C-alpha cells in the first residue's frame, strides 16, 4: 500500500495548490474528484479479494459523492450543494459507524447519548461566533449528531486495541469541526481561511486512509 499512499498524498498536495486561489474555480472540483476517487481505488485495489470490501465500500462511496457536492459548493456557493453534501456525508458516517459496530462485540449506549452534548456545543458556537448558518442550522445539528456518534465509536474501538480507528475518528471530527468555520464564519484575512481549509482537507483525507488501513 506504500505506492498508493505516496500517489494519494501527491494528489492531495495538488489539491492544496488549487485551493482558495485564482485556480480554484477551474481546477478545484476536478482535483477533488480525483483525490476522492483515489481513496476508492486504494480500497478496491487492496481489498478486492476480501469480504471486508463491502463493509466499507458504500460508506466511502457516500463520502466520495459528498466530496463532489462540497467541492461544487466551495466553487459556486449554491445552498443546494451544501444540503446534498451534508446528506451524503451523513450517510457515509452512518456507514462507518455500522462498519465499526460489526467488527466489535458491543456498543455502549453512551455512543448514542453523548452526541447530544456536541449538538448543544454547536448551538453555542453559532451564537458566540455569529456563524451564518441560516436554514442550514438544523441539517448541521443532525449531521453533528452522527459525526460525533461515529467518532465516539472510533474511540471505543481504540480502547479495544484498534488504534487506527481511534485516530481516524479524531481526524474526521477535526475535519468536520473546521468546516463550521470554513463555510459559516466570515474571515477578515483570506490567508487564515486558506489555512483552515488546508487543515480541513488534510485531516479528512488522512482519516479516510486510516479507515482503509483498519480493514
């Protein structure tokens, strides 16, 4: 998997080069599609003969679709793309949660209770930082619940010795946390927003790769 990982990282660096600059409108979405297709290719190449392929394939495909939609939103800022992207990623997180529940004997009830706290935190952040969510606030709350459930389950897996999953879950949560400030917060400095975007992309693609490594 070393060669595939090197290519994967190179593609992500290429995505960084067309992120939030004069090249974005023409090249950001195509690069996003290629980067996202690459993690599906890595999954397929390394687990083609494995029964585990189907355990994660539909979840990562949902993330792939979400990537395209969020890339389109980043370029054209149409709310429809954001809503569909949220739905796609939510399906992806449910798929990853399902995968982790299948490979463990039991799941604590706290996995489904504690995410309510993160939803309250999101409401506080919206008020404190004056995040411009508008009608997207409710979809974001629902999404917040599922990403936190998935992350908590990943941490539970980590406590059972599956450290790849714990790290992947944390990175995924960081990536989605930065999305809040990437799309709903107004920056005075474009350079700071670009750094936040870099963190968002790096943590997201690293998390996906670690989930594949965990298979």
